[in-house]
C-alpha cells in the first residue's frame, strides 16, 4: 500500500508520519527531504534553480540561503510558483519510483507530502491521511520551529489550501491538536482499519 500523509504547516505531520510508520512497519519518504537533496550544490534541481533565481538566494559557497529563501517564498507567490515548477515534477518522479520499489518489495510506503492536495497528486496514492491541528496550535508550532514572527507564521499558513477543503479530500483525518497520546489512539484505530481491510482483500484474492 502506498499512503500519502499530508497536513498544513505546523500540524505535526512529520511526527505523526513517523509514528504511523512504526505502527505499520512501513518505509518513509519525505517530499521535503527530496527537495533538499535536489537542491544540494550541483544537484538535479540546483542548476535550474540557480539559473532562474540568480545569485540573490545563494551563499558564497553555492549553498542556498534557506532562511532568506523561505521568508521570500512566504510573501512572493510568483517566486514560489517558479520554484514549484522546477522542483515538483522531479519530486513526483522520485515518489513514484519509491512507490514502485516498495510494491516490488511488498512493503507499505508512507510518503509525507505537504502540498499533496494543492498539487492534485492524491491519485498517486492508495490512501491519503490528513494531519491537522487548530490554527492557534499551528501558528505557535511554526513560530517555535522556524523562529519567525506570528505575522510570518500566519502568512505561511494562509498560503496553503484551507483545512476544510483538505478534510473533504482526505480518506482519513487525524486530529493532532491535543496530546500526542490522543493522536496515537487515532493512529491505532487507523491501523486496525487498514489491517482489517488488507486481510479482507487478501481473502478475496484467494477465493
């Protein structure tokens, strides 16, 4: 099974994805990690990004000035679209290759994809899991994690698809607003459902 895990910024989707992978004994791949790998100096995406952005967002050693670029992406939608057009097709290729490999190995793959619904990639997955938290919690987490102001955190959150729309599109929803113990209860319930459906499917194929 190929599962796409997504959620708004600050929802805690990375932690939830790791916990779910442990419960399912699944492999994990992260779209954000793939982006970072693509942007290493002379990486697959680095040269094209450099040709589009020029030297403004690069350090003297060729590394991308990530804090400066992140802040610009929050406020400049045109710049964000440019970067997305370069990186997202490459990331999707890597995700699809990982899914094919996991299928051959008969393993479950969890793909953490922050913009899964924004990019319309949900058909690439057998199941989509949305992790969400209330807006106040997300803003607080982003401020602590990225050391940004409340205004910047709100700007980053507003740049994403509204949570109500994501809930409508998702196959399963995990509320990560309260304690992680409560989140784990929801994940255990999801695992029980998945294991039951997989067992039923296996029985059906055996008939």
